[in-house]
């Protein structure tokens, strides 16, 4: 488990370094992307749950209070999506609506209560413009590719785990038995609202971005040691 956590931390760190190379409109208190549509792997969920239980356990009350509220339930993972694209299969649409409401970890002041432990889906939501005025996030193609490749890497690192909505994942991992099963890599479906993770067969990287993403992958390997 420690090795998997270490890989996750390295990915978070390298992603932060890459994103710091550019100027973004995102700022403290800007929370348009903090909706109930955040999905994550169980590896990230465990990282986040451990942080919450040791730092701010009361946050789980808010998570559980909105447990049944509408939220994005994933129907495929990022590696599953890649496999579908490679096979030329049609990708099904995932119901998702920002109007379903705010993330249960967003404070009334519009601040993330778990900022240092937030999952990759949140870290990857950067924008060149202010989303609350434009209505959408704007990022360049390379950033999208890097985000996608690192998301694939995280799922690959947790390939015996699951992907689910942030709310469902935190509630799942609050159970000691599920934590133990995840540590033992035996956390397998059927679990309502979750999809089984998969290893990355190939990274979805278009030719113009291969050099940049290749360097990032090398950095990850070097830091893993
Ligand atoms: S975890 Fe934090 S950054 Fe992510 S959606 Fe929730 S409030 Fe926003």
C-alpha cells in the first residue's frame, strides 16, 4: 500500500510542477468546478479518507448527509475508455449535471475543506479563463493529454481497485473491512455504483505530445526509484 501511495504522491507532485509552468485563472474561492460530479479511484479515496479521519473527521457527516443526492455515477474508467477507443467501440454518455449541486467537501465560503488531499480530478481542473463567467474551463490540448495520461497512471497503480463518485468512495472506504480488502487488492465488484479499475494497456497520447508525456513518465520512474 505504501508503494502505491508513494506513486500517487509523486504523480500529484509532478502534476503540480507541470501546471506551475503556466498561468491559470484559477484562484482561492473559485469553485465552479466543485460539483457532485467528481469521480476517483479507491487509491485516491483511501488517501483522502485517511486525511479526513485524521484531520477533520466531522467532514464525513456532510458527505453522508448527501449520500443519496444526485451525483455522477461512473459507467467506465479512464482506462476502460481508452480500451473502448482502441477497439473502435462507441463510448456511452455518462449522465452528469453541475446543477446537481456542490461537492460535499466545499465550505460555505467556497473553499475546499480537503485541499491538500483533494483527488486528481480536482487537481486537473485548471482553466485559462474564469469559468463562472465563461461557463466552461479552457485549457490547452497538451494539458488535457497530460491530465488524461496521469489519470491512466493512477488507475493503473490501483488496477485491482475501483472507481466511483467521491461520496460513494469515501463511504465505502470508511468501513475497515473494505479498507483491508483494498489493501489486500481483493476489493472486487459487485459494489453498487462502482466500476472495476483496469491496467493501462496503452496511454492515450497524440504524436505531438509524446515527447512531453514521455519526459513526465521518466520523471515518475526516477522518483519511484
Ligand atoms: S474535493 Fe475539494 S477541490 Fe474537489 S470538488 Fe470537492 S471541494 Fe472542490
